[in-house]
C-alpha cells in the first residue's frame, strides 16, 4: 500500500493516480440519477488543505484511491447506512442485467438475494460478526447461529434492469427461541412501495444442530438495535405471512425430481443457500403459468437442512381457494356471479409446494405461491 500527500511532487501523484477511476459525489437524494454505482470511487479534499490519499495497487496494476479513517472501502462504496435513529438500515441497489429474467424484470431470486444482502449488511453495520452468521459476541462463545424458519415475500411491482431499489430492514424479538426480520422495498426514483417481506429466524447450536432458546444475554445484545415498539412490514391482521401451509400429499399434480445442489448453491456454512430453495420450488410450476403469470407472493417454511450431496424432489399442486370452491358450487348455473368468479380465477392462481429428499421422502420445506396475470408491457 502506497501513501501519498497531495502536496508531494506532481509526477508522483500522477503516477499513482493515473490508474484510478473517479466519479463525482452522489447528487442529493431527490434525484435518483445521483446514485453511485458499485465499483466507483469518490475523492475530494477541502479547498486549501492537503489530503492524504491511499493508493491501493494490487498485482494487476489497477489502483484505487481511498480516504483513511472512515471504515472499510466496501463500507464507503456501499449505498447503505443505519437510519437516523439507528434502529433500521437502508440500502440502495441498481438492478444488473444478469439479475433479470424472461420477463425483463428482476427475478424473485434476485429480490431474495437483495433481502439477504441488506440483512447481512445491517448486521455488520452494528458490529455483529462478518463470518456470514450475523452472530453476537455471546452467540460466538456458545457456538450459536441463526437459521431461517420462515420467509414470506410479496412483490407488487418487479424492478427492471437499471432500476434503483431502496430496501429498508430491521429486526426484533419473536418468542423465546426466535427473532424476526422485516423489509420494505421501494422504487428509489418515486418512493413507491414495490414489495414487502418478513422472516422468522431461530437459534441453533452449530455443533449439535439443535434449536436453543435465546439467552437473555444474547437478547440484550441485539435488542438495543431493534425498534422500541413492534414494527411490522405486514401490520394487517389477516395478512398472508401468518397463514399456515398444509403439507402437500402425493400424488402431486406437477413434479420435478432429481434436483441436485450445485457447488455454487452452498453458503458460507456449507449448506444449501435459502434462495436456492425458491428456485427449486419454481422448477415444478407448470410452464403455462410461467408463460402467462408472474409470482406475486411466496411463503416458505424451512424444516430441514439440505446438504451438498442430497437429491431433492419438487412437488406442486393447485391449492383450492374460497373462490374456486364457490365456483364449483355454481357450476352449471346461469348468472353473472359464476362468470365473475371464473374471471377472477383466471386472473390469479395459487399453489402448494413440497421439497423432499428423494432418498427417504423426508420433508425439507413446504411452500405456497400466488400468481397474477402478467401486466401488458
């Protein structure tokens, strides 16, 4: 690492900085054009004062210039920070071309990955571990980790390539053995809420793989960063995140068997990443639904860890709704009621899902998805 003063010889400065890339500081938040893309470095110095720059020059010769004394380089390039009260965290993301799918919008896996990313960044920003577990000091002493028990995501509008999404997240206590994390997704340009999500996490002993109650010492360590009053992404009394998911029994209407975890599907603790399960669930969705509908809601209950050498079956069946049952009652009758219900049923679909081990049929997780007609573009 080479440290240079701005008052040093001109040829020294130019030699070190010739390889550096600069962008202007972000414009005020009112203009989404001011969002700084990841990978750019900002540099400035007060008028009349000499700034100390750090030129980080790796073996390939490319250099980055950094200001010392304000955290890691990643922290300063990341478009995220704690909110003013310190009880939640906001971060903005630009949707990349490789994060969009056949609908020319971000996939639900992209959304889930961003939720995971902003949650981990929140944990790091308050001083929790950087090893991928977001553990507190007491948790590390006791070999405890957090594992996902439930994830519920609702997307009202999918962002497109180059759109900027702002995500706010916060966590709070949930019973004696768990905690919850919520998210709100907004279109950065308009402030429109385009999605919400919530999740439940439980504490597990990393060595025994058994669930464990949240110790009071652990609770005190993380509650200081939680809202003082309950704050829910889904405050509605009968919201979909609370609905129980019945187990899907054989025979299923649709199936995709023999799914095998790739090496790229493994996370930092050598288990299949939570987002991979979403992709496996979607593998057994009928093609006509994929062609004409888009995913609006997904809920997953995680029941068993999946290892790198497991083989997985994905099962899907249509879930009867009140409208579909009512339509069956009206079948064969005349009138606008049955026509209206039929149209509603054609505009949306709901499915139950089961992921299980191919070897012994043990349940990995169960899920529910809701689909709406694709918007005309």
